[in-house]
């Protein structure tokens, strides 16, 4: 972890951001006392929808799978 004064942080902000992106933590001090800690932002995880809820929303099939496939096959014939 690196410690830097507020005046130096203002002058070298781009360099500090690069350090933080590389995984370094930076503490900024004012008059020798820590006031800010810079850490890299963690990527937000997107929650996936529940598969059970998705299946529950699907309409039930009224015919058997065999009848359904026969109907598809017969419609394709001409």
C-alpha cells in the first residue's frame, strides 16, 4: 500500500489511477492524516434469472411429443 499527500495526488492523479488498476491500494493524506483510500472497483456481478421461474412461465404442451413431431413432419410434406 502506498501513501501520498493530497498535493502530490493532485499532481499525479493519472499515475495513481494506473497503480490502482494494477491492484495497488493508495492512501491519500492531508497534513499527515489518512483521508482517502483508493482501491480498484470490483466488477458488478449480474444475477441470472431463476431457471425454475422461467420454466414456470412457459405454457404446458397439450399434445404428446410424438404427436407434435408427426404434425411438424406432415406439415412439411407437399
